[in-house]
C-alpha cells in the first residue's frame, strides 16, 4: 500500500429522539465499536496478492462469463447503525481504457472476459476491504476459518452496495460521493448515477451482528 490520506470534516445531522422512526425487534443494546479514525481515508496500490483470495470464482464463471440465472431481487436487511463505515473501491481507469480499445477493435470475446474478470476482482477488493474494516473495529476473532466462509457471508455484519435490492435508491450515491469525494482517486459520478471507471463499487458497511440479507 503506497499512500494513505486522512481527512476530517465529515458533517452529521442530529435527529431528535421524538423524530426517530419506530424500531424493529433488532437488538438495540449492541456495543458501539470504536473506529480507528473519523473522516475519510484513501489507500492506493493494494497488491493483487493481498485480495485475490477473495475472488469468487463461481461468480466469475457463472455470473460474468457464463449463463445468467434469475435471482429473486427482494432481499432486504434490518440493521440499525451508530458507527457507519462507507467504502468505495476502484480498479482505476487503465483497465477501462484498455478494454475500450478491445471493443473498438471488435475483440469482443477478449473484451467480455477481461471486463468480467476485473469486475469480479473489484468485488474481491471490496470484500478484502470489508474484512479490513471488521478487523479495525475489533471483530477479527469472528472472521471465517477459511476462504469459503467469506463467500457464505460467515462473518459479522454485512456490506450493502448501492443499486442492489437492499439499497435500491440510487440517489443515495450522491450522498456517498459527496461524503467520500472519490474524485480524489479518479472516480466520478455520472448524471445517470453510475460510477466511472466502470470497475468501481461503493457500499455501506454495518457492524451489527444481526445485519444479514434475507429473501422473501
């Protein structure tokens, strides 16, 4: 890892107790972890070796290169939060530039395979950094015993990416980019609320032990 930048200045809006929405039956006495810092942090140059183990090969072959399967999209989570990490990872612009040249040269198969692989590697990087967040919040002892456990989500908390059923309101991405200012690492938000470079992903990270996906 080559560079770290810490920057404060995050602003909070306090909601008065009488204006709070009704609570679910999720435990409200969960201890609040102490974050290692407040504000934003940029980490550049994460080695592929560090996060390649988080690559979901099945998702790569079936989801990116293979036939599509239908998934019931009504997946939601109940997860009250107090300390809320927000992350955004990117593979950078070089891959997007390279695959664009492939597409322009009608090298569609190579374009498809490389684009799919880097998309999954970006997801692996996001999973790697989620694990890093859990450890920095003090939950290292609750990590899976092997790599397969990460794909089964056998860890504490959950990571919800924008645009998926748990976080369907893409307008929230404006809030994320306003908070994280990803243009500092070359990521911009389009008018259509898409991140560029394409191989970029953002997420809210919840530490609560009951934060899980479920299907209806």
